[in-house]
C-alpha cells in the first residue's frame, strides 16, 4: 500500500470523517439535493464500517439487517407520503374559496367565469397529479432507501417549524416591543412616512 492510499484510508476511516459526511448528507437532504445526499451517505457508511471495524459479517446477519432496514424504509415512506398529501390538501383548501368564486365570475369583468373555471380546473388537475403516488415513485423509493437521512432531515425541519410557531405564539409581543422601542429612535413615522415629511416641511 502506497503512502497516498494509506493517507486516504486513514482519513476515510477516521473518527471525524463519518460524522462530517453524515452532517453533509443531512444538509444536502434538507436542500433536496438527493444525488449528493446519497453520495455523502455512502461515504458516511464506508467511514462507519471502517472506523467501527464491522467489515466481518455473516450472510444471515446481512439478510436480517437488510430486512429490518427495508421495513423501516417502507414505514418511513408511508409516514412521509401521509405528511406530503396532507400538506398538499391544506394548500388546495386555502386556494379553493377564491378559485370557486372566480369560477362563478366577479361580475365586473376582471375575472371572467371561463377564466375562473380554467384556473379551478388547472388547480384541481395539478393537485391530482401531485397526490398520485404513481407519479412520485422515484421520491417514494428515495424515502425507502434513504430513510435514516431523510427522516432526520424531515424531523429537523419539523423542529424548526415548532420553534417558529412557539416564537409567533408566545414571544410575538416581546419581539414587537423590542422592535417598536428601537424604531422609536427614528425621526419618522414608519406607518406614515410621507405624512411625517409633509409635517416637517410645513413647520
């Protein structure tokens, strides 16, 4: 083994390589860069196998591990699909009142009933296409295969949303007071900047 190969394996099987590769895979997954996430996950797996010396295994152990992994992947894919469809339903539900109103026409010519019906039909067909699992088999397969990375990234996203909701619910008044106190130092009414300028000119 030459020096370059020894150095490469030393880095690949080091204690710091696989955690970094794992975090990089999570980052790529969060930004939906699936190809890079798969590559980083493979490198993390190789690093883990080398660092923990799990190279020796029996076919029986491999088979059990693969079966457990695939079952976990399918459970994760079912959960992700449920969350995905539920989110798409919420998105369409928010749009439906306006779409239905436009489909009737506003009576003023701004939105004709024909145009409104076309928009409603497009929205419904788009929803049907997005929520048909047959059109998302590549995504579902990715969820099955990459469920540890995909699940953690999705969980992290949920945690971020919970933190945002907590801030909006429990701390909004505090942040508003801080902002208003800081803005009070400005010699202008932020809600009516033109009015402030006119008052200064008249004086």
